[in-house]
C-alpha cells in the first residue's frame, strides 16, 4: 500500500501495544523524589500510574489504593511520606512498601498496589504492558 503524503502535523503512529512504552529519562527520577505520573488503560478503563526511584531501582504501580480504588497522591507525583520511606495514600493513610507495593499499615489490609513492569536501559525508563494494563491508544 502506498504511503500517503507527509502532511504537516501528521502524528507518528502509536507504539504497538505490547512494545515497551517510553516513560522518561532515568535522570528524571531522583532517589525517593517526585514520581513520574502516566496514563494507562486498566481493564480497558483510563487510569493513572506512577513510577519512582527507590533504593536505586525504578518501580511502577497503578495509582489506585487497595483500600478504596482512588488515586493516592496528595499532590501530583507526591507519593512518599515525609520520611520518604513509604508510599502513603493521602485519603486514609494506607502505607505501602515501595519496593514491592505490599500494604504495611493502615486500611489496605493484605492488599497491595498493582505493579507495572518497568525497566531502565541506556538512560531511558520504559514500562511494559500486560494483559490487564495497556497503553492508552492515541487518536
Ligand atoms: S483510599 Fe487509600 S487509605 Fe483509604
């Protein structure tokens, strides 16, 4: 099929749904600093997710508390408590272990955050879609 004209403003095709999705530069994620917030589709519905650096490793989760399915950051990208030790839900104070998303206190019980596979390579952070968590389709 012939390619169409290269029209000004024509959008790049979106990345294929199973390919790694570029998120940010490694240098954008400081140790226990602000998270990078991004959009995903969770079971086909729009949702927010976040990635942050903890003990040198980048971790990513759906921004959805295990207590009540609501976003947890008190300001965009602020997920850690004052001591930068726990991911803290700003609604009722559920605390999660940043390394694995496990609930460690508060009303999240035995719940845990939904992890997103994320990798860092060549100074670039990318996330990997799963069956449940898909990239947002661009139009
Ligand atoms: S909604 Fe997160 S602790 Fe209640």
